[in-house]
């Protein structure tokens, strides 16, 4: 089993090619070069996985939570719902809901 990872950038970022990879583990995911930007940020706290989209149960977002309370979608993930990688990271719950 594997998960397809596609770097996320908002639509207003023009002229960039988003990185993509197929990974089988969290260590492979964290080794993707664009992940360094987030993990090495001094404000970085942790990565979380969103709940799957209701209409597309194989799609999730990978979210970087920052120590200052902000959060950013850093990648779109696609894989089978029972994929172990989706269970490795905590589920993302907006702070306003906690």
C-alpha cells in the first residue's frame, strides 16, 4: 500500500511545480524535500491529518500546526481509507472546536 502525496500551494502561487511522490511510511513522507520547509521552521509544532473529504474518502490534507496556533495545509494525500500512514499522524481538530 502507498499514499500519493502532492505538495499544496494556493492557486495564487504561479510558476511553481508542486512536488509529488508515492510513499509507504511516515519516514518516506518526511524525507520529501518540501517537507523540510515546515519541519525546520522554529515555529513548527506537529503534523496532523484531516478527516477525509465526505465525498472522497481516499483524500486527506496534511496540516502543519504551528506553535503560535496557526496551521497550514502542506500537502494533499490520496490513499485507501485503511492506509496505516493515515493513522500515524493525529487527526486534525480545529482549535476553536477543542
